[in-house]
């Protein structure tokens, strides 16, 4: 068992109180023994499947579906997944909430919160920020790089996921840096949390909700450089 | 495999009457008074050795304690007294807060604590990046969190700057990943910290050294270090900073509490009230004109009395026998 008995009880209670509509947890994995797929070094695929399965056992509102990244290519493509392990959390619709790498350590908090928020279908952001995000009219991709031992990272991931929930144009990924070193190197990640928005916009460290939302607007070109400077973003 | 699953903010803990952020003389004096009045009291303290009192080698002027005493020993006495009256103390860093919600939320890495009142007492040992190159290279090799970032420096050489107890606590984590660790103390290591250093052969202790510049354009490439009258460059990929300063520690408040021009929490000096109802502040975080242990303790007491009055006025208490602080203190 990855989840101990005390936490299982807490989670069962929490889910029975907080989950509204059914949630699907789609886990994408690879068969590490199948050398033909070239991805036989998936560090935590097995544990990610097990963790998701154990969480799924704690509420009948949660359904866990396990897919092979290569054998179930159509489903992986449908959800825009190209790496494993990956988890998509889908509710009444797909809000674009993803976890790349195992949501362990502090990230387990972000995983549980995502289940609850997706089930409720509400972001929990302030009205003002929901209004601001309403101005986004083109796709925005947020990637929050984390390590499971980073206490400041889970709040950043939770915020990014809430922002994805609040806008049809925004998707947000947690990326566990050690499991995807090529992505970490590509985006120059040497400290976490580091948030990358649309490839070349970065946020260093954890920031409050208002600041995060303004960064998203700035990355999407919805506020001017002057406005960004006034808000202390640059 | 140990996953260390944290339920953290997903599962809030029970509601306290008073949550105190910071376990220095201000926070612990406040805790003593609220706990003694049967208010359910929680102190969240990052590290007893991270505050001004915990770091002070010797105190000669705390009234009622005529013999010279180390800051840590005096702090331990404050803790013992607060615990004796029923306060709970957890060691954790507050990372964010929501002080407008009801109840108020105080969020640490592992938990979300809820309180009807909050007393801010996190002291004034904060600093802004001041070493040449430091600010520009944050997240590009400059780090303030070993547990977060040490894995990025596996097999690489790094520098660790500072001599605090927190540094000594986190040094093993860094040494676990890095090939070579240059320890640049900016001051004197305690015997306990020296002991930790000797346990890690990959740590090179540069006694008496200071960093004058962090080098690198896009990423850290080295540190320029002054030792005696000589300057030397050590090539490193990462720099872990453990220096302290004298600025109020407020980062976890995300600007929600009003501050003065000097960046201190703006309070009514009579009772420590901030502009948010039910939120009080005490000690060095308020930039009192005199930074002394006895003043911090007195301010903590005033804030506790005010928190108790607030709880009585709003008729909100989680306690079973709400004896008032005023009566408990004999006022
Ligand atoms: C070198 C030095 C020598 C001194 N000598 C004397 C002296 O001889 N006599 C005297 O009376 N005064 C002396 N002082 C001043 C005195 O130490 C301070 O005024 C007093 O300690 C302030 O108390 P405080 O509770 O406000 O803050 P602190 O003592 O600084 O305590 C703050 C606490 O908050 C915690 N904290 C900070 N951030 C967080 C967070 N995010 N989450 C949780 N906890 C957090 C810290 O770990 C710390 O335990 C000295 C100060 C210094 C720096």
C-alpha cells in the first residue's frame, strides 16, 4: 500500500464530503519490459498507476482508467499526452489538468485538490481573477516544474490548475523535473517551482494568485509592458 | 519506495482560537497568555535557531534572569512555559496565508491550519538579495531551498553560504547530491554545526571566508570569495544561501497586511491590531523603536490580550472553558 490507513480514512471522508460529479483519472504508462517503445526507463510508471488506483478505491465517484502510451495511442493523442507517466483529470469536461510524473510528496496535495476542484467544476479563484482570465482567447500552456520535496511547489501547481479550470483556453501541467530531465534542461530549470508559460515566459518561485493571473495575461499579450511593469511583474 | 505523501492543504486541520506565526519571544509570550486562558493555541515556528533570540550567543539584560544566558536557553524557557499552559508548537514554515477568510487560514508545507485569530510574530531576520549577481541568478543556480533544489546539482560542485542552524540542518541534503560543497560561513560556525561538517568529507569548510560576487551570465558558474586579504574564484554550478538580515519577515503574507514605509507591519501600538480584524502582530516584525527581547515579549502579551478580547466580542471560541486572558493574567 502506498497510502497508509490513516490517510485512506481521511481521504475517504474528504471525498464523500467534497466530490460532486464523477471524476475520471486517466493514467498513461508504458510497459517497461517492451523494448520496442524505446521508453523502457520510465522511473515511476508502476508507482503512478498504483497510487492512482489506490486513490480510486476511496470513492465511487472516481474512476481510474489506465492506458499504454503506445498501445492506446489514439487516447493519448486525444488528451495531448506524449510522455509517461502522465495523469489527466477529467470531470464534466476536460479542463486541461495534467500531472507529468508521480504526484508524490507535497504534490499529492495538488493531486487531491485537483480531483475535488474538477469534480465541483469550480476554480475557487477570486471573481476578479476569473473576469481577468475571461480575456484570454487563444491557447495558453502552463508548465509548473516541481520536485516532490519542494514545499512551495504544490501551491503553485494548485494555482495553475485552478487557472486552467477557469478558462477553456488554458491547460496546466505539473512536471516533476527529475523524471523529465530533458524537459528541465530544455526550459533551464535549476530551481523549483519554475513556471513556463507558452514556451518562453517564466515565473521564478511561488507567487500569489493575483500575480500569477497577471503573469498569464502578460504571457498571452493581454496586458501591455507598461501595465506589467506597474503591477511589478518585470 | 517511500512516497512521503502529504495531504496538506487538501485536508484542513481543526480550528484554533489563536494561531501564532513565529516562536520567538513575541510569539511564545502571546502563546503563554492565550493558552493560559484556555484559548486553543497553536504556535507555528520555522526553526527555533532561525530567529533573533535563538541566534544570540548571550543575553545579559532580560529582567529576572541575572545570570548570563544563551539566547537559545532563554528561548527554551519561553517555550517550556507556553507548553506548560497548553499551547501546541509545531516546527514548520508558513508559506502562505488567507487572513480574510473565516476562519483564517495559515498554510505550511504540510498542513493548512485554521484560526479565528492570528498573531504575526515572525521577527525581522529577513534579507533582500544583496550580494553582486545574487538577484539576477535566482532560479539559475542561486537557491534558498535545499530540499527543493538540491537534486538539480547531483554530481556537481556547489557553494553553501551562511552559518545558521538552518544551514547546518540542510547541509546533509546538499552533500547527498553534490560532488563537492564549499562552505562559506560569513561568520562563526557553532560547535554543533562544525560537527555536522566533519561528518561530510565532500564539504570543504572555508573558515573566515565571505562571498563577494556570484558569477555567471545565464547560470551560476562560480563564486568570488574573500578569505583573509585574498580573493579567489571557486567554480560552482549552484549557490545555496543561508544569510540573514534585518528586514521584517512578511513574504508569506503576500501583501495582505498593511505595512509601513519601512516594510514593517503597521499596527496600533496599544494592542498590536493590524488593519484586518482578528489579525495582530508583535515583536520585531512591527519595527518597534527598541528591538529587545523584553519589548518583544511585552508586545506579544498585548497582542494576546487583544486577540482574547476579539474572541470574546465576536463570541467565537473553540475552547471548552473560555476563561478570559484578562482574568487569567490578573488584570
Ligand atoms: C545578534 C543579536 C543580538 C541581540 N542581543 C540582544 C540582547 O542582548 N538583549 C535583548 O534584549 N535583545 C537582543 N537582540 C534583539 C532580540 O533578539 C529581538 O528583539 C527579539 O528576539 C525579537 O523577538 P521576535 O519574537 O519578534 O522575533 P525572533 O526572535 O526573530 O523570532 C522570530 C521567530 O519566527 C520564526 N519565523 C520566521 N519566519 C517564519 C515563517 N515563515 N513561518 C514560521 N516561523 C517563522 C523564526 O524561526 C523565529 O523563531 C539581539 C538581536 C540580534 C540579532
